[in-house]
C-alpha cells in the first residue's frame, strides 16, 4: 500500500480527474490493484490528452525526490512540446509517408514524419513493406473501403534488475521507453465524419433543401474591397432515389460584380444526376467593388428561381440569402484574423484523436481471398506546411497565375452604363488593358484550299464594348543551331523567308461587342494536312477617348433604377440596382416615403410588408440629395394552387 501526497502527480497520472480535486494537498490511499493498473497505464498517460493548465515541479532544499517527481518533470516537457505541436503546427504529415501498391496483396509505406491530433511526433525512419492481411484491424473490416492509418506507440525496452522488490514478484524493470508507430486499418464508415468547429469566417445560405437534394451557398462573411472573392455552390445528394436535378436562379448583389461588369450571378444546373452522398461543387468569382458599403447582401431575384427534381417542380427559396461585410483589409490580414480568432476549445474539438490517415484502400473480396484495387492518397492526406520548405512553395507558386489574370488597380473608379454594365473610368489612367491567349481552330480530316473554318466563341475578359482583337499564327520553327523555337507571326507570314512560315491561311476576327467575345475565321490558301491550326490572340481595350468626351461635355447628372417597378409577395425581398448617368458612382441612400411600407437597407435590399399595396422608395445620392429617383413595389398576397404549392 502506498500513500500519495501530490495532487499534481495524481492528476497527471490519470488516477483522479482534476475536476474532482478541490484541495491543494491531501492524502489518498490507493490499493495494490489500482496501483498496478496505474503502473501498466503509466506509459500511455505520458501524452497530454487534454488542454489542462501546466504545472512545473517545484524544488526546494531538502526535498525528497521520488519517481513521481521525475515523472512529473518529464510530463511537463512532453506536454509543452505536444501542446505547441497541436496549436501551432496542427495535425498532418510533415514529409514522406507515401503509400505505394506493390501488388494485389502488399503495400509499401515510405519513410517520413507526422504529427497526430494530440501533438505527438510519429517518425517512420525507413520504408516498410506490409501484407495488408498482416496490418492491425484487417480482420475487423466489414466493408471494401478502409483507411490505412498510423498512430503513435510506445514500447518499454532494456529490462534491468530492480533494486526494490516489486509487489507483483517481478525482479526486473524496463529502463527505456522507445517511441515508435503502428499501422492499422479501419472501415471508412466506422471512421465517421471529422468534426469541424463552426467559425464566423464564412457565411452562406440554403437555396434548396428537400428529401433528394440540398443546394448550399458559401462565401467569406467579410470580403476585401478591390479583390476577387470566390462563391462556392455545393450540391449534395441526400437520398438513394435516382432522380435528376435542374436548378436556375439569378443572384443579385450591390457589392460584387462579374468580370464583365454585371451585378448578377446566373446560377444554372442542368441534368445533374448524383448518387447518394455524392457532392458537386461549382465555383464563381466576383469582384468586390471599391466603393461598396460596409455591409451588403446577396438576394435571389424574385421570379428567377426554378427547380425540378425528377421532372417535377420543387419548392424553392427566394429573397435575401445572406449578408456580408465589405472591409478595407487585405485578404491575408482578414484570413489571419478569421482563423486566429477561433478559441482553443473549438480548435481542440476539430482535431482527430491520436492517429493520422495515410490512404484510402479499396478492396475486392472473394470467399477465399482479397485484392487491392485502388490506393487513394489525395482525398485523405493533410500536410503541415513547414518553414523549411517555404521558399520551395513560393518558387513553385510563382509559376502559376491567378484564376482571373486581370490587371489590379488599387483605387479604380467606375462608371455605370445605362445597360447596367460597368466600365473603368479613371481619367488619369490612359494605359490600355490587354489580354492574350491561344485559340485552336479545327480544320477537319480533308482540309482543302479555299475551305473556310471557324473557331468557337472566345471570351477575351475585357468586358462588353469595343475591343480590338488581332490573331497571329503560332508554330515551332527549326533553328540552325538545332532545336525548335516557338514563333508567332501577326500579319502575312509569307514575308518571312523560312520555309516553315509559308502562308497556309488568311484570318479574320469578328468581335461580339455585347458578349465580350470574338470568333476567328480562316480561309485556307493551300491544302493542309493538320487537323488543327493554333493561333495566338491579343485583345486591347482603351477607353481614354470616351472618358475624354465625358469630361469635356457638361451634361446634367442623374441616377435611375434599373427596374423601377417590381411585383413582390408579402415579406419577399428585392435588390434595387442603380444606374449612374454622366457621373461617377457615389454612395446612395434609400428611404421609404410612408411608414409601414416595409424595410429597406442601405445597400438597396427592400423587404415587403405583410399587407398588400403599392409602396414608394426614394433613392438619392448621399452627398447630393437633389439627385434622386423613385422605385415602386407592388405587394400582393401569395396564391395557392390546388396542390398546395405557391
């Protein structure tokens, strides 16, 4: 029988929970059976499974040191390091640990290192080959889809003679604890879904929710002015029914614009057929306007939303989807604040407990054997970015351009056209906007002299309006020193002496001003054996002449509503969009001319009241109240059909 005086020791060894300890020092008697269980579990409790307050061992003159004090000393150092691993580095793979399918029965796990959800380091010092049937957990698999995981494991080694007699009769104790690892398998279904703590960094809305499909919208809750923001649309199949999905709707916003300047995002999903649990993700990019209000909203345009599931009409949602904040911060600062504001408890809840997944293994089973059919690492592995590889990542990222390679202007001002589009209008900036790319024109199998061939429509990315587009033939030219060099010739390539530059076609470009696109036509000047001709195109836009005309002409300024009169149902929302005439965009204010007319926000989202009527909304420039216009909402009750639908 032993008597322990240290509450810290009992707490860290796991004999008592800290929440049950109310005194700084006390006496507790532990039976031989409990003590034996403790010593067997001592190795496993060297991990700090909970984020408890740290306590150091205090030394004083004349203190008698026992194994408990040295255990506490080790636990403090281990706990601190594992705490920093967990909070700073996170969970995942540091390097290596690739999984290779050697044959139908065996796997190779490469050397590497990882950190598990408890902050413990897992190191595989050399590659290991395993028969899948020899991996822990194989006999317990119930399905053909399993995760190959790795976890931290400690082993007692180096038995030495014990000076004191052990109660269990053993004469030896283990002198070292060897840190290692263990590979194991678990069913994908048994692994469950990883919990992710909710944060205020993202916002969104449910666009469709029924027994077969769910459509959800997700975007950052705060967006940065002058930067592109990604809007994610997720479609999830939640049933086993073999029904298809059709969905369309128009998302309106005053703070974001499409690359062509429009303020409406057209969402269209056609003939979507998913299996149970399958997910379809679509991404849309919009530009946050520099002059946007601090708070704005996304609204589904009334009357534009329609959904069909299995050919039958489904109930849809319209009106206000969600609200977003528009800030002056940079994306890096905003992302740092959003991720760093998560509390320690929430961050700990989102961690996996004690293992790291390496790959998803798909098996094909028979009555007497099994075969490994697929090893998937990409959908399973998570990597920890290290400072050591920061320069490599920067160098690698430098070879890629952004999703939308538009020129960035820190303080762009814009002018709205009467058709609702937008044109860049900074009189001090006269440099043209230029875009370039490659277009491939199919010729067919029997291309003969005189044939005319056309390309598909190509979006040049400069928006609607007058744009100059030129194309040049692109090919590889042989050099005298050996090798090939990529060459592009604008104009007549026959003027060059190289045999490879003999003109094979003459080209013309048709610019579709209202679509922001163009089409290339070729007339073959000789018989051509190629199936495809490659041309490089260059599009140039310069609005300096138009801007100069606006500056020189003193025309009355005014604003107008794109749709001045709308019909709404009770409590339905609508976004009123403003067009500026002969003036730069400026902040506008919205107000109701009569009490009880509903509600309107400062970014133009009007919500109808719960009674019928015709209501007036006054819209005026905040700095120039005399420049104003009016909008009208006709509110009617919702009508029900015989089936009970709207």
